[in-house]
C-alpha cells in the first residue's frame, strides 16, 4: 500500500505508523466536563469503508498525516498534513 506523503511523495506504508482515527484532532477544551473527555478517550467508531486516519511518517520526514483510506479495500485516496487539517478547523 502506498501513502502519498505531501512532503516526500508516494511512500510504502511500512514507513508509517497508524495512530487512530482523525477525530483525535478534535480534542475537548481543557475545561470540558469529564464526560466529554471520557467520550474523546474511550468512545470510538470503527467504520467499514471510507475514513480519515492519523499516520506518522517515522521512517521519513517525521510528519503527521491525515490519510483518507477505505478500511475494506485498503485503497488510499489522499493524504494531507495533520497540522493543515487542525489549522483549518
């Protein structure tokens, strides 16, 4: 499986480490109630099909990416820098 790193180009997936769903970027506010933090930390969806995931390019540029991938076919349809996704809101 090739992942299109925005900084390095298409790279083998073995250079990356998957770190979970991209919803990790949507952290609750520091003063959020405990229920919000519980939901953020423990309640995750496990979709079959198109999803966005966080991947770390540890054997390359060291960037965090949001990879768009189908969890059934493993087809990768795109990737963006996680910081761009975070800054865009």
